C-alpha cells in the first residue's frame, strides 16, 4: 500500500505559511509516501516563481507541483518549466502546445513509480482550452503499464466537468481530485471501489477573503464590474488536503480521507 497526500491550491504567502505550519503534522500523523500540491497561485496569489518552486520542492519536500489557469502569470516560469521533473502543467490549456507537459512519471521515496497528470476544464474557463477528455486519453496512452499509481489533478470551474472526469477515468486512474474553486467539497468517495475522487480539495491559504483575495477589492469588483487591483489576503489560514491509500499492485484506491485544519484552532479540526 502506498499513501498519497494531495494538498489544495496554495495561495500566496499565507498559503505557504499554512503549508509550513502543517506539513510536519501531516508527516507525523499520516507518513505519506507521496505529497502533491497545486501551486498555480503560490507566488503572490498568481503564478509560480523559481524561488517559490524551490521552496516547495526543497525544504518543504513536496514531491510534485501541479498547476492551473494561472500557470504562466509569472513569466519566469518559462525559464524552468520544461526542465523540472516535479512540475506538471495543465495538458490541454490553450497555451500548452503538447499534452506531454501534463504528465510526469516519478518515483516515491520507497521506489514505487507513479504518474501525475494535470488537466484543465473547458466549461467556464478559457474558450480556447482544448477538450479535457480526449487529452486525458492521450496522456493515459503515454503511461507505461507498469505504472499503476496514477494521480490526476482536474483544475476546473464546473463541478459537473470534474465529476465527469472522475467517472471517465474510473478504473484507469487511482485518484482524481478537483482544484481551482478554492472551496473544499465534502463528497470524497471511491468510485466503483477503484478510483478515489473529490470534486475540490479546497484552498490552502487565507479564508478571511473571497477565494484568497482581500474582501473589499473583491466585493468592489463583484458589485461594480470594474477591475480592481487584487491582493492576496493573509488571515484565517486553513490547510485543505486528502489522504489516499492506494494498492500499488492494482492502482486501486482503498481508503480516502479529507482533511481541513485551521491554524488558529486548537486542536485543529480533522473532518
């Protein structure tokens, strides 16, 4: 059995602080073999820099970073994104020229090979994004048969599209989890006894906010429709993740647990 921790969208400095606070507890309580995190908002709330990527994969020990629609917001990512084995881009996004960027095959600390797949939705997202379902087929055709542990980050707005992907990959993926909405859902389950699924992991970051952004400028934009300068919020830190136990021989998920921990709560809440 191999244990996977998947951590929801890390937003800005507050999200990184929440990670730093809770990763030791995560490792002490669950001893995960693989730790994944979505990092598309990890640098200043939008995008990913070299410095932040090195922090997440270095001292914090994240095994692989998945991304989303803000993957390119910090232009310096183009300098390193194709060189890094532990960085996966949304395969079917309009500005990713090849689905190969949405797949990385890595090894756990115990030597088990695993695949990380990153897809992005089309519904309510960029109109030029390519359909995710054919992209998933192309990616899964690239995964060698011996790689049984297959982990999918479906970065999408529509819950229906995320649930559709979970069903579409049922029996082919070990774990399908949604990101992007920054709101944790309570529907974790194992589809047909094979594929772990949750519609959205939720945000690791500041919940005194509007999906991670300071409340006032977010409200002003929602009310007036006029663009405001968004700034990441910094208070009420949560850590949202799931723990999945996967049979490394079959690739099937055996157990799934949702976590929601709050920095200011003592003891922190585990759902």
